[in-house]
C-alpha cells in the first residue's frame, strides 16, 4: 500500500452533542411525562388546591439558587435532546440542503433558550 | 466487453412509511417536536414569571384554554412514548457485568420503570 | 390437498437487455417444509434457467442467500414458504446495495468496510514468542465479544439500515459490530487504530439507533448495541483527546 493514499481520519465533534442529547433524553424520559401532567393538565383543569402552584410559591422557588438550577435544567436540557433529534430527523427526511445551517439553527435554538432562561433566572435572583 | 451495469435503487424520502418498524422509529424521533414545544411553553412561563404576578397569572390562564389542554394531552402521549422507547433501548447502551455475566436486559428495563414511577409519584406528592 | 402452489414474484434485472428492474411472476409447487431458496432452485431448474441468485451452504452459515422477502431482509435458506402461504411472496435483491443481476447484488462496498476495520487480532508490539504457547483466555473474556463474532457477513443489517440507505459512507452495522468484536477481545491491542474509524462522522456517529439491524440479524448479533457501546467509547476517547491530543 502506498503511504500517500493512506486515508485521513477526521474526528467528529458529535460526542459533545450526543452527550447533551443523552443527558436531555434521560431527563426527558424520567421527568417530562409527569411535568406535562402537572403543568399542562392537572393545574389548568384546577385539580390542585388554590394555594398550590401559584405566583408566590413558584417565584420563591425560582429565586432560590437550587430552585433556579432545577428550573434551568428542566426547561433547557430537554431542548438539547430534542433539537439533536430534529437535526438528524431532517437528514432522515432527505432534507439535504444547507446541513450546516440546519445544524446552526437547531443547536443555536437550544443554546439561545438556555441563555434566555438563565438570564431571566439570574435577573430574578438579583432583583 | 463487460455488460455489467449495476442498478442503483433510489431511496424515497418516504422510506419510513414503508415498514412499521421505521414508522415507529419516526414516531419516536417525532416526539421531539412536541417536547420542544412544551419546553418553549415552560421557557415562556419563566419569562412571564420574571414580569411579575399579573403576567404569570395570565400565562397560567392561557394554559386553561381547551386547545392548550389538548396540546398538552398529545404531548403527554408522545412523552410517554419517548420514555417507553428510551427505557426499552437502555440495555443496549449499557455494558454492566456482574460476576462475569452481563446484567440481564429485563433487570435494566424494569429498574428504569421503577425509577420512573418513584420520580413521578415524588413530583406529584411534592407539588400537591 | 395435492398440487398446492404458491405465487412468487421476483424483481428481475437483466442488465444486457433492460435499463431497470421489473417483476416476473412464478408459480411453484407448495410444501410447508420448502424454503425460499429451494423455491428459487425449483424455478431455475424447471421454469426459467436464466434467473440469478447467490447461494451455497443452505444452512445459514455462508451468508450468501440474503434477499428481500416482502420488503424484509432475510436469508433465503432460513425462510419458509409456510410463513407466507397462501399469500403471494415478493422477492427482491437485498436493499441498499446496487443490483448486479436479478437477486444478486454488488457487495464491494460492504466487503471494503469489513476489511477497513482490521478484522483480525493485532497483538501488542512486544509479541510473545510462539514457544511461549497460546494466548490464554477465560470464559468471561470470551463472553465479552463472542456474540459479535457470530456474524456471517450476509449484509442483511445493511439492507435494514436507513442510515446506510441515505448515505453509504456510513461504516454500517456489521463492520462496526465486527470492530467491537476485536476491540473487546482481551488478546487484541489494536483498539487505538480502530477507534480512528469509530470516531469519524461516518463511523459510529452515522447511526441514529433505529435498531432494525439487530432485529433482522439471522445469527443473533446485536450490531445496534455494539454501536451504542462504541459511541460511549468514542465519547471517552474524545475527552481523553482533548487533554492528550496525539
């Protein structure tokens, strides 16, 4: 074999995104169903008492350090999972155009929401 | 002279409809769309929370709209499907050996379900 | 009861006389113990001698007779007519490979990938002398890779893989499972060379864990598991690479 023809192997950066995908996917698998049940169904149809899940309670939780951390993880981490799937799903559907841009938009959205929520939480804690 | 002329079949972009197994895979991947929307709703809730009590209550009220409840119901079904597929595939991504034998798939899967139930009940009790 | 028959539709392709494949219907005598492969042999012997298909061992070990049966990748020798009777059976060359002729596909890409992953034990540099005796291995060490060594290179998993269908650059299930087989072998020291293949975009990262490869495998190999475990290995390798670039 000729050395000049030796194949160049290029390492993928996918482990970074796959790691976030896996963490988000695990969190989603364990938490999202019960979260949707609470915030999307039980609370709106009024199955909880009046004193529960109200502004004071949530605000107090969100302005504690641990509460803010929990909210950030619960809101933002699933997006690193879902946008990873959407990015690969576009490939599955044969959307070949602008893969680079698809990547920027998908992971960029997850990043933007993460920063947005983080900023809001920090503002609330500082206020 | 060679008469070779290998024929390359084209892949339809609807390949995932041709086979139930593929359709279920796409359903699994599609769960991400609903979970994305749900996360964005929560993110918006944090934004409204930061704007004060009136804004937060308006957000809470918007969740009572029938269309919101229908959306959350569909999202819940997709989220459960995601959990189901995630737990079923978990053994394949784990390489746990005990006493020279691989840990049984059934144990790993049921362990996930037990943890899932504990987490869900814990959340409901804490919030209730 | 006598003279029962079953209809078999075969997607034929004769490159010297046509530009694209077309179906041809055959009717063969039915018996519950007949395999698809035997039905094909009946067709070749009695109905149309021009039909082409690959076969050799007739006992699911040579891996030659892979084909699509009603759209599902199967070994012809291991699939029985009784599981389809009385319905018509549709046969087609193994999906995701170019058709050479009738049910024969071009497997060059698959074979190249198998070769590329160095499917042999690469000993450590300070190789021990032959007179030192064989490399000992405990049953536990064997169990770590045995499942992945059962592959017969039939290509069914490639026909089942949508990611390979969408992009043939993907290394694919069988080659990665075989790679795992050698990386998990206690006698092997070639992991570092093979991880370069694993770490690429077209290595394990071309996989989205559809999981159909493991379902269709006629030998009980679990390529999907091999690939997920290699993703974990590749991630570890990535972290190490950040601190110790080579």
